[in-house]
């Protein structure tokens, strides 16, 4: 079992999820601004708990997963960023890839945290999972996330359909000689 590492950036700490994160986690997933481009429906407390519990399983069974993102200045849980493989019913399939994802509370959006957190997470992936294909799935109308993905080196792969919603499927291209 891989113990999730802790990564530090100028403003953030990326670390394993902790039980005490759950209240902030559930509140984040209940925010309409957070779920607007992620299914469009606020999560119930029960659904948030189920989602929260899968984080340790991803790390245990796949050797990668999402990090809880903590703001260094306040110590507050503000979101999550990292990787998953949810075995989605999606064509073309992203199964078997490290699917990148990030989500931040409404108060933490628009501050550059997604790019900062994912830059650290991708650096970890490059060092510990070299050569692994990294993808992501974003609603085509989510301009902010598409912009973040582009700055991280993701390029269009295909158009997809997930749960009846169109999705932009992207994959990360690494520059020769580095990330």
C-alpha cells in the first residue's frame, strides 16, 4: 500500500484526506458553484461521504489518488486535486490512465490554486509514475478548467459523452526533456 505523500507549494499543502476534513468536504460538494460543471447537482451528505471514502482506496489499490488541498496561511481544507481511475462508462475510455481532476470550494476559486496544486501533483506523477498516460475530462462549457488544463499541458484528445453530457477529453503532452 502506497501512503499518499504530502506535497508543499508556496501557498498550499497537498496531503492525504483526514477524517476531520469531512465537514468542509461535504460543504464544498453541496455548493452549486462547485458542482455546476460536475454533474450539476449538489451532493447530499451521504453521497459526499461515499465519495470521501474512496480516496484511501484509490491510493491503496492503484498507487495514486487525489490529495486534500489545504491553504497554508489558514490551515483550511479548500479542495482536492490529483488523479483517479473511476472506470467510467465513457467512449473513448480513459480507463487505465491517471485521470487528473481538481475541485475547489467557491471561496477558493479564481485564485490560481488549481494550477498550483496540479503542477505539484503532476510533478509527483512525473517522478513516481513516469511514462503513465495522464488524461482529464472537462465539460466543454467550463472555460476556467479548460484554461487550467491547457496551462498544464493537456491537449484535446476526443469528444466524449458521459452520463448524457458532452465532455472534452484531453491528454497531457510532455515537452521533450521535462514536464
